[in-house]
């Protein structure tokens, strides 16, 4: 992680890391000002700071500003919590950060307290001496590194579980096609786990073989490039998809309190459920409710004057579908009809998709392929003459 040569050389690796720092900070500012994505912005700032600290050590800048030595340690314990809290934003009742979120950052506070004397009391010369002693010729096993790697792994696995549960609840009650991209968060959690696992494996190799830091710089470059990839993936996701934000926060707790998903005590018989399904299908077809991109199960319940949880029970038990799939299947069928209709030849593909309730290019493509097994272009080639 650190160079034996106090003045490392500029190369392609360091250029990519420097670029990531600038991009991460710019994107964080944009997210805070324009998107109000607090936790994602904070995560990008932390990642940028960690990468910058690596460059600070690699280039020997610590000799000029020794009081910044090891100020990155508390930040490592914030990576997992920020990932987790950002992923939970779309599924929470609160539209923004809450006091209880601070509990996730207790490890960072503990580290600051433990390092307090070093941070605030030791002189610059003492900091440099401690640094060189820790990262001298041979590798010293870093227990703090092991702790934050374990923490990141735990948050990664817990986040996957919460993400899956949150998407399931969302799809029971929402039809917004852009929510399909919340599944993207799972990939970021997997990447986080892989990063932590790789960093842990590297730490074990260093401990077992007592390798010199200078000979392992290329491995550390790769590790920090993997960390910096969070910035690039976030940029890609932000540009391509609508990021899950505070304005999209689901009131899951209020939905649950209304009894959705609690069918054990339901008085509806199988025949009544089938009759309800017929009424639902007739209403959606005649009223074209699916064209509302933000249609919720509560909206449909109000239109039909029936309880929301009866609709949910009907879809789950009779069709074995959630509300998201039920509505978006109607949208896909409408698109399929328009694609082969000569009257829509002059329409763009997304104009057609927008007309039937899709609200982004990317979500339309993914949902269309999910239900047809084909891309829109392939479908047109196979069915249009």
C-alpha cells in the first residue's frame, strides 16, 4: 500500500487514480447540489479521499505534510456503512438521513479516539518516524486493516439481503419501470465483497511471505484501482439510469401496516380472487391505467374502491406475479402492438415506450427483454414486414 521509495514515479496507474479522485469529487458535488444523493455523494468523497491518501503516501507527500499520516484509517470504516445506507434510501420511510444512521459510524469514531494522541499530539517528526517504522523494509501485519476488511464484507452481504427484500416489497406495490435498475445495487455490493476479499487475500499473502512493499506496488495499484472503480461505476449508473434518490423513497413501513402480504387471515375465497382478477384485467384494459408511469397499487385500489392488499393477494396467489410484473407486462404488450402497427412507423422507439408508461430508455429495454426474450430491435426485425 505504501512505497519504500519516498518519491514514487508518475505512471499510467497513478494517472488513472488521479483522474478517479477528480471525477469522484466532481460527481459528489453534482449529486449533493442537483440530485440530493447524500450517501452516494459521501461515499464518493470517502473513496476519493482514500485514493488520494494512497497517492499521498506513494509520492512521499507525507514528508511535506506529516500531520495527514493515517487520517485515512477512520474513512475505511465508513465505506461499508455508506454503501449500505445509500442502497437503503429508496426503501426507507424517511426522505433523508436520520439520527439512527449515525450508529453505523461508531467504528470510525472509535478509531479517531484510539488514534487521537497520534493525530493531535505527536509532532510531525514523530509521525514520520512512526510511519517509517510501520512501513519499513518488511511487512508488518495490520490488524486494523483486517478489521475494516471484515466490516466491509459483513456490510456487503447484509446489503445484498436488504436489497433483495426491498425490491420484493417495492415490486408488490409499484409499477415504475425505472425501479428495475435497483437490482444494479446488487452488483455494486458484489463488487464491494470482491474488493474486500481481494484486499484480504493480499494482506494474508503479505503476512505469510513478509514481502517488501516496494516489490508489491503493482498489486496495491490494482487494489486501489478496484476501489476507484466505484467512482466510474457510479458515474455510468447515474448517466444511464435514474439513480434511486430521496425523492423516490418508498413508504414501506406504512405499506406494511396496511396489511399487504398478510393473506393468512383473508376471507377471500379462490372464486372471489378469480372474479377480482377479471375485474382488474377489464379495468386496466378499458381505462389503460398502465399508461401512468407512476401507477401504484394504492392508485388502482382507489379507482376500484377495493383494499390494496386484496389486489396484492389476487396477483400473488392467482397469477403468481407481483404488481410490477403485472403492470409492465401490459406495457410490453402495448409496445409490441404499436411496433407492428403501420400507424406508428414514424414514431421513435422510446416515443412508443413513453406512450404506454415506460419512463426511461434503459428500463424499457430491460423490461421488454425480460418478457419477450428479445430486444426491441430484434422483435421488430422478426415481426415487421
